[in-house]
């Protein structure tokens, strides 16, 4: 049986209702390819040899970028999307979860959504927004047309790469979401994408260099040791290459930058959260991590050692008790959400008023308004509805 892949260009052509641009933007050489192909100064006696060496790097990477246009969707991912629509129109949250669980599907949804004319063109940073722009039915159409990879019916083209890649990607995604809940991080929707796609540069290097990763990494064990091996042996690392690929795909700068910088020495913000999640994913899957590096990155994102221990203990366990992410837009104002969150913690009107710098009568007004918006009869029902929908 032939390996069947998700041809993004074919899916784009089939989505005629999306009205893609009539002119295809001219592709320019990615920064990493340009840097590898740079010519040395004429005074360098080894310039010619080095130029040919770098041009070889450039050709390898360019060919690998093109090959990833056909990175496969997993058969089970497609099956799950199909099942969602068997009994009618599924919830948006279920469709988003299906997109976030598969690398190829997530990439295709984001690429297509970022090409749709309108205010969100080039600004779709999450599967939530991608599904909103395209519609659940379009996601169903994409999945139904997709060729897939089956772990049990594979050939030498992809071997087990898609399955192995997904295991680490989803483990990192889960760790990132757990860290986000610990920190109260607001951009959880985008983080679900950046953490899932953080290692896409490795897919490029697998295609470009037959000895990757085993020969390139050699005896390197931890993520930090492996990234140093890549830089030493190849002159680039998978994070930098991944950022180039994300930009070629037309993903927003906020997404590409996190992918590119998650192994940077001065990593911060969401890129640091993804780096910490990447390390925790290696830990959870039985890989080697440096305790000192783990603590260092945790401090960079604001996770104390005691909190880190809790996260590491919880990660292998089911996450059903975690707070649901907000998918449907909340009808409440920011102030109403603040009031309801404090009500959910058991605070009385006077305490809420004091903490938010409001009068007690204003707190009552906010609660009266949000009860009406949620269709709730009392505070208990309001808290329950808002919690179930991920609004608080």
C-alpha cells in the first residue's frame, strides 16, 4: 500500500469558496537558506569550497521545505473528524480539539484561514480562530479529501515519522497547557498551536539530512545537548529552520517567532513556556532532561520549584479536572467576568467591591446584568454555566 499524504496544495485548490488570491506570491529564499548559501570573501582561499558546501545545504533545505507540502494527516485523526459529523453538527469545541490533535490538519487549517480575505487575513494564530474563519463544515471537507498515514500500513517514504512526531508534539502541547493554567496565561489558544508545531523544523532536517537525528545528535542526550550538536554539525538548528518553514506557510509572526525562538539563549514569553513544555514532554516520555536547565527555564516563565514539582507529578495523569478553554465568545464584559470569578471563590459582595474598588451596589448591578446574559437564576447557576463554557 502506498503512503497517502495530505496534499495542502490540493486541499487549497478544492476550497474554491475561500476565494484564494489570484496571484501566487513569489517565493523568496528563506533567511536560513540565504545564510547557508552566502559566499565568502574573495581573499579566502577556501571560499569556492565553502560556497559549494553552503549551496549544498541550501538545496537540501529547499527540497525539504517542498517535501513537507505533503506531510500526512494521520488516519485516525481523519476518522475522528468524520465521526464528529455523523450525528449532525458538532460543537465548535469538538472540531477545534480535533484540529489541535493533528499536525497536518492544524497546519492546513491555519494556512487556509490566513488566506481568506477579511480582517483576519494573515492574523489567524489559533485553531479556534481558524475554525471560526473557515467553518466546521470546511474542516470536515478538508479532512474528507485528505490522504492519510497509517502506522500499520506504511512504506519507506515516511516510515514512522508522523506518529513519533505527533507523540512528542501532543505531549508538549499538553505540558504547555498545564503550565498555562498554572500561570493564568491568557493566550492559551495560540499556545496550543505553537506548542504543537514547535518542532516542525525537525521534519525539514529529517528530509534534508539522512543522518538526522541519530548521526547528528550522536551521544547528545538532553534537548540542550542536541540543539548544540545541530548548530555545530549543520550550522543551524531545528528551531531556526522551523521558524523559516512557518513563515513560508504564511503563519502569523507571533506563531513563527515562538517556533523559531524556543531554544534561544535569551528565550522569554511564550517561547519560554514552549521550551519548558518541550523539556517536560521529554521528561514525561522517559527522555533525559537537565534538572538545572529545567529549573532555569521554569524561573524564566515564573514557575516556582514547588509549582514545577506539582506540574511534573500531574502531567502523566488525566486532565479532565482542568479548566476548559473558552471557545464560544463570552457575552460578559471584562468587569463582569472579574466579579463572577470572585463570586466563584466564595467572596461576598462587600469583599468583591473592596478588592475591585467598586461600590456594593455596582457589584450587584454587574451580577444582575450577567445573570441575564447567561440565563442564570442565581449565583450558583451563573458560576456553573460560566465554568462549563470556559469563561471563568
